């Protein structure tokens, strides 16, 4: 593996792009992720390692059946990849995730093998941040429509703003129902920082009724259950595809619970530094994107301003009446 990462450039050898395959630069990327301990490196059902935005690239380049070379990864090839993903209805953000990995692979190839040039990868215009969030009334309607097994997980995500992957890794020995807290370990968090998350009373009661076996939060058939519940409550829509056995879903996403959690903490008056500790945000700018301000927030802000100014307004009105 060290030989792969060291590459031909460190040995002063220039390699032609025709001699470097997609499979080779893909493995170099995975090796780089392993060496740096990136937590986005996942494991497939068959035990092989991958980075999930790589999967569409693998399919496009027909890996591992076909050995596409770096010389064949051109601007035209990248344009075709983007067009194929857009045809499938994939958004710019997801496409950019794959393009970023391809750009990283080519950058590593140029460095590792002293290539004279590689294709330039331009990312698509990113979409505006999602503004999906749930009011407590909509959340309660959604919760009632969900199967019982996933209700504790959805409740935890909504109140804490925690990442789904972090929540699903929680074990019972990390839960203290008496103190109403969960302790996330370093290896479980995306930021590699342990943190303590408080539990709302409604969730404590749910967990008290659960057996202490198996996972704390059950995510079995979560995506399907979520989409059907959102469709039933008007928070999403499942559109059947003519002649197919599947449907297309649009609407509220599970990740929107993270946005809701950040917004709920802010509206409750929790200091930003504490809220970021709970949600696991290290970057203020990222937290700000999740901390959504809606029309109701704006209206309430103006009401508070008017309320604060009311004594002055009354005094001004009396003075004006006196002058008239």
C-alpha cells in the first residue's frame, strides 16, 4: 500500500496516462482515506471498502469489469457522467460529491505518477441550502404515522439534531436514563470528538419501555417507513412510476431532522456554543446553514421589537396629542 501511495513520481519516473487505470487511482484514493483515518470510508455488504459517492463513478466507468485509463477521463467523459446522473434525477449536490472524488483521484494520480496533465474537473453550481424543517405539530403527526420501531430514533434525531449514523451506533451502555443523557465516544462521531447529548423526557419514556437487547435505535426499513409516513401526512409525496414497481419520492428528508434540531435549540434560547456541542457541529458557518430562519421567526422578531418599543410609542403618542 505504501508503494501505491508513494507512486512513480517519488522515484523520478514519468508515467503516461495511458498506463494508469481508473482501478489504480481509485485504490490510491481509498489508501489515502485509510491513512488519514477519514470516517467517510464505508464498508459494503460484501465487506469491501468504498466511499459512497464513488459508487456512481464505479458504475459509469464499469469498474471492475473495464479498465478505463486516465487518458480516457476527459472533459467530454466528465460531461457525459454529469448528463447521465442528471437524467436519473440526481441533484447537483450529490453529483458534486462524486466529481470531487474524481478530481481528488486525478490530483493524486498527477502527483503519484508524475503525469504531465490530467482532466480538469469543474463542479456544478451548488443548490441553495435545504430549508426543510418540522414544527412540533407536524413532527407529532409524522411520529404517529411511523412504525413503532423507528419512533425512538426519529424522536432522538428531531430533538438533538444528531447525525443518523452517529445515532444508529449508540449502544445501551452509553445511555443513562436516570440522568437522561447519551454519551457518544470519539470513534462514533464524525468530528472525532466525544460529546454528551441530553434526552427529552418523551424519549426517556420510550426507551424505558424497550428491552435492553439489540440496538438502542432501530433503523430497520427506515427509508421506506419514512417516505410512506411523509406521504400519508402531506410532508412528502410518493409518485408511482408507470410500468415500474417502484416510486419516486420528493419532500421532507430524514436529514431535515438535523436542521430542525438546530433550529429548535436556537428558538429555545440555548447558547450557540452549547447547541453546537449537542448537534456536533464544529464549523460555525455549517451550523448557521442548519439554523433556519423562517417567516414565522421574522414575524415574531418584529413583535418583540414592537413590544420593547411600546412604552416609547405610547409616550410619543401622548406628546403628539398634546401638541395638536
